[in-house]
């Protein structure tokens, strides 16, 4: 027979006590009732109340636990009363002395509330956290790629500015740090930097001779080999991750890594061991005190750059619309066929240049000129 939905339940603290008296965990109770462990925790905290069939099953389980606790009091977790302290033999306690009240049993400790979910970070806070975590090491890695301190800082700033502009995409990426690192490496290794005036002059090399030698070897490697070596031996990525970040196949990445190691070992034999090479790369990157800009500065620069390019795009669109409108306004309204070019007519004798006139021809010309108006009527032009 099905019970009423309003089956009475003990208070939340009693529910927990009965469960503990029956030596059951919340997961076991959840499995027997058919709910999750979090639901049982909320029932025992009083946050929610079971309804329907779950309420009936939970009430039956608590009733069984209550009967078991009444039948077997040993299973309860009530602490035993402390044993009375024996009185000294020299001073026996008087018979009429009032008996000391029993020690009160300790109240059950309330179950700690489940940890409240941490408040979600704002986009700016999440970006600042990513920047603080990645930027310092990324600047040093960019220095190993380029050998230029200013270019290393600029590469990292540009990468994070682009990340802030595309933050909805970067925030849900599987590896945001890898996204920014790949962007910074691409900008640092761009071949167009060689045409910039300030990059035509080399910067001051490291002070230590061994650091200068290692940096010189790195800069003489081809950019793909240098990037692969830095990712594998400097950053610590495995071969598939290195291949994916360099957009190459795994065999190609392995070949680049071997060739880069061979080139380094040929000029610096003491770095033929990959472990020693990894240690020296870390030391070389740590010797340069390179500081990245503050996160708010990077975000502000990104927003300023985005506004600039947006306004430039708007201005270009307006100029294009104006040019189109002017063209439509000044264009001819109707079609005017072009004048055809001249064609050669066959069968016409060529024009002969006039030679010297004879005496008779000169007299005839004079006569015709004199009789143009006063001559025969056929020679007089008729007025309209």
C-alpha cells in the first residue's frame, strides 16, 4: 500500500544522526534511495525536502535505522559516561553528600556547510590572471628566439593584446597559455622585422661569454629548428605537442629537433647532453632581467588599437561610398557609341601633289575666282 506524500520525516539533524548510527555514508543512502550524494547532503542540511516516492523511500530507510538504533544501543555514537574518580582512603566522602550531576553529552557537531562556489571571475580578472602566469616566462622565451629584448617584450604584448581582442575565443580554448605562446612566437619570428629601422642595429649581447656563445648558436639556427628546440628542451613540451604548435608532423618535428641539437653540439660540445642543454637554456633566460608591462596597460593598448582599426575601417568605407557616389553622379546618363576608327578604301587613286601651273591654268584660276559671284547663276550659292 502506498503511503501519503506527506509522510512525516525527522528533523534534518536527526536524519544525519540516524545515518551515522547505522554506519552508513551519504553515498550508500543515496544508492538505496535512488538519488545523488549531493541530494542526501541537502536533505540532511535542511536545504531541500524529498517529495513523492523518494520521500517514502527515505522515510522507510530512516524508520529502519531508528528501529535498529533502538534495538542495538551499542551502535549509537553516544560517548560513554566517564568513570567516577576514586576518593582518597584517608578522606572518605560523606554518605549524605549530594551526587555530582552527570557530565552533559556533547552536542552533535553541525555538519559543515558545503563550500560555496567561488564567484566567477570577470573577463578582465581572468585575463590578468593568465597574463601574470604566462607573461614573465614568455618574455624570456621570446628573447631566446630573437636575441632582442625590446622585440621580446613587444611580441608578448602584441600576443596578449590579440588575446584580449579575441577573449571569448581564448577563454574557452583548451590551452589558453599555448594559444598566447604560439601567437607570440609567430610575431617574434616574423621576417618583416628586418625592415624596421630600429632592428637594423644589434643589441648588446649577454655579459657572460658562455651565454653569448649559446645565444649566438641559437640565433644561427633556422627559425623552425630554433622554435622546435625551445619548445621541447626549453618549455618542456612533448613531441606531439611541439609538432602541433609548430604546425608540423611529428616526424618533421623530431627531425628538426635532432638537427638543432646536432648544430648546438657541433659548436658547444658540452651541451650535447639534452639535460645539460635544458639547464643552460633556463639559465640563459633567467640571466636577462626582462619585465613585461602591467596587465591593465596591455588591455588598454589592445582596446586603443581595436578602436583605431575600427575607425580606420569606417573611414575607408565612407571614402569608398563617397567615391562610388561621385562616380555615379558624374557618369554619362546615356550610351554614346564611340567614333569608329578610319578604314582604308580600296580602288581610290592616291592623291597627287599639285605641280607648277602653266600659264593657261593660272588664267583659268583667276577667271574662276572673279566669276564666283558675278558669273552664271549656277555658281551663286542660294540663300536659305
